[in-house]
């Protein structure tokens, strides 16, 4: 079986140059690349990841840390990241570890320093947190999907703005009794993104002078949890809101299902707005704030690969757009 050394010798270049030419990473002249590719074809050479690592000093593996792999947003983001990594010859090492968990602490304290990754993508982390400082001390490229910091590349998501826009949509329709489903009762039980969405909801209600008429129902970011929270919230006719903002579309869809089971018409008796534009949002005619998590995953990988190829490239913040998509789950109150 031919090796990278055989290819290099036949092409008259070093092993490192041959590896760069075949991987497409790092500069080589067109003439050199043609000679190396011709030699590789003649020798029926197939690159091996271990050999590539020895020649380039890279593992061809990127670590990705997310708070959850069960929620649609994170799974879509991972899909985009993995697609782009595979297209560029990289593997993905996934760590789905909840914030403030023992498993997350173990990943940051032990796994990341011990294992060799070419870079790390981290989702939903405070830019000035001890965790972020710990990641930066690894001495490897880091890209954040979440709040931007001047110290690293980031794909920024304005979760607070998304929830504020969703809430303002209901206020503009004339709703005054509005609930947010998805906020935990303890602040430390919220993910960073969910906490910012709750903050955006409260900000919009306060700006409209409706803070005293808002309510928050705890729920995890799933359809069953949203359904259970909505059953409790909507069960009392006297305290029932006319509008609901779900922390995510899964929760909003669970709310719509609960309303139907309780005989509450959507949107004539209850308007519901979600966040994310889940794949099932159209099926439930859900008004929502559209985000594109798969593209955010791709953008994060592109930023990381650029940093690997050019460590001196300036820090970049890619802002992910959010847009209100009005469907038939929201209307003016009766």
C-alpha cells in the first residue's frame, strides 16, 4: 500500500507539502498540486487520517459542545456543522452536556485538555464566563455560537430580540394578558438562550406598561413539557391569558395541542407565537420567529476553518438574522 512518503518522493516534494496539496489546506502552487495529485493517482494512494495528522500536526477533529442534543435547534445546528466539517475532511466530536452539570465540568476540566482537537465550537456560553476563559486557555481556535466577544469568532444569536419581537407582535394585535411558557422558576435552571428569551419577553411587556399583567410558566423546551405547562396555565378561565409566547416552537406547538384538548380555539380565543421556525411550525400554522440553525452551524465551521488556515485573521462576528413569520396561530383578541 502506498504511503504519503511514496507520493512525495514520486512528486519530488516533502511529505508536508504532499499532504497540504492533497488535503487542500495550506498554500501550494498549482504546478505542485498537479504533480502531487498525478503521483497519488499513479500510486493509487488513499489518504489515512493518522498519516495526515502526522504530516500536518492536525487531528482533523473538531470538538463541539452543546447544552442539549434533544432540542430541534441544537440538532439542526449540529447537522449543519457536521455537513460542513465532512465536506472539508474533518471529524466531529460531540459533547451534549447541560449547563452547570457535572458532565459539562468533566468535559471542560478533563476531556478537552487531554484530547487533541484542532479547534472547538461551543454553543450558548456567556462570553465573560469562567468557562469561556477556560476554553481560551486551551490555546486552540474557539468559535462561539451565541453572544459575541471581541476575543473570538462568533455566530451571534439575539435571543432577547427574538422573544421581544414575538411579544411585540401580540401586543400590536391588542393583547394585554400575555404569558411566557418556558421560563424556569430558578434562574440557574435556565440555559443561556432561554434566559435571554425570557428577558426579551419581560422587556417588551415592561416597555408596553404590561409587566404587571404578564405571567411565566416553567417548562422544558419540548412539546410534552409545553403541553403540560399550557394545560395548567389555560385550565382556569378567569386567569387564562389571551396570548402565549413559547420559549421555542416545540413549547408553542405543545401549547396549541393543549388548547385544542381544552376546547380553546386558536387564534380566536388564544394566540400563540413561537421562536425558531421548527420543521413542524408550518403544519401547525404557527406564527414564529424564523432562525436558521443549520446555516449557523455551517457559519461556525467556516469561521473555525478560516482561523485554522490563518491564525492572524481578524475576529469576525456573523450575526444570524431573525424574522417574524406570521401564520394563523395569532390574531387580535376577541
